[in-house]
C-alpha cells in the first residue's frame, strides 16, 4: 500500500469511527478545535493529520490511535468492513460474543 492509499484509508477509518459515534463533521471539528472543511479533507484523503492531531482525533472518537491506523492498514479496507470494525469496537463484551457466534454460524452455513 502506497502513501496516497494509506492516507485515503486513514480518512475512511476516521469517517467510519466518527459515524459510529454519531458525530457530524462539524461536531468532530469542534471537539478537536478544527474546521469541518479540514475534517472533510482528511476523510476524503486530501489532507492527512499529524501524529499529535491523530491522537486528538482518536481521543475525540473514543478510540486509540492504533485502532484508526490498524483500520487504515487493513488489506480488506472496504468502506463496509471499516464501518463494521468501527461498530464492533463500540460493543460491550456480551454483544461481541453474540456477534462472534452469529458470524461463526453464518460461515458454517456456507
């Protein structure tokens, strides 16, 4: 994965986590003392946050920076898979167990 692809994937990961939190671009921008226009650029892969800014973004999204970086680096980084990982991250342990059992059953049914 090249730099441009990674920057775009990082933007998608940030967008997925933002949506999973139920935040608008404006709300995230306010939380990190930035602008909605800049958040839009990051989410589209036009801009890239610095490491310190990535830490602030992650904190505002209630995740650690490694979650965003791992989603960006994933080889299966389709928008749906990134969104699914963002949603799963927010589940409690009981819900994760139910989801895991469901996924196993779906795979066994193939």
